[in-house]
C-alpha cells in the first residue's frame, strides 16, 4: 500500500465512524473554559467587594467630616460660653457705674469699659453668636426661670425681666436667658 492509499483508507475509517471523537484537545479546551468561567466569577466577586468597600469608605469619610464639624462647633461653643461670662461681668459693671454719680475718673473708666463691651460684642458677632431676643413669653428652650413673681400687669408665663442675657450659637442655645416669670 502506498501513502496515497493509506491516507484514503484512514479518511474512509473516519467517515464511517460518524462524528469526530473528542480528542484530548477538546477536553482540555472544556477544562480551560470552565476555569475561565470560575476566574470570571471570582473577578466579579472581587469587583463587587471593591465597590462595597469604596462605598463604605465614602460613607465613613462623610460621617467623619460631619463629626469633625460638630466637634469644632462644640469646642467653639465652649470657648464662647466662657467669653459670655466676661461679657456679662462687663455689662453688670457698666450698669452699676451708670447708676452712681460719676466723677471725672469714673467717666474715663466707664468709657474704657464701654469700649471693651463693644469689642466683646463684635467678637461674638464675628463667631455668629446672637443674643436671644424672644423675651416676651417664657420658653423653656430659650429661658431659665430664676424667679416666679406675682404681677397684676403681666399674664402668667410672661417674662417680667431678664436677669442675664441668653445667647444662640449657629441656631443652638449656647446659654439660656435667665429671667423672672409672672405666675
């Protein structure tokens, strides 16, 4: 048998056997395809994890920014609350000096205190500290009642007098106004 006959004979064997039999290359190809699918699944899972961690980190960053702003506002409020004590002391001293007869030296002192008072109020305005101006009717959110007084001229719950001014800082009560209230 020559080579031509042998080639034809092997071709006839293949055609008589029907569909080509899977070879080791086909099995390896299927195995590789399954491996690729598994790797794709793992890659998708990793991508999902990265997106979740990224979103968690972004939420954490926003929360920390918000907390940092709150901490800063709290710290500023504490410092400003201490300044308010000085403001109140200066105002009380000015009130007492204005009541008394003034000598020339006292007038100089009085003008000095008034300058200090103006500077302190300017500082408070700079930091958005505002005086509580709603003082007609008692509000426990804004006022602290130090005295309850019977007063025929006022209705029950009306603020009769402000004993110490109250202040707001960025929309929150920094120090309530200390008041006397009609019974």
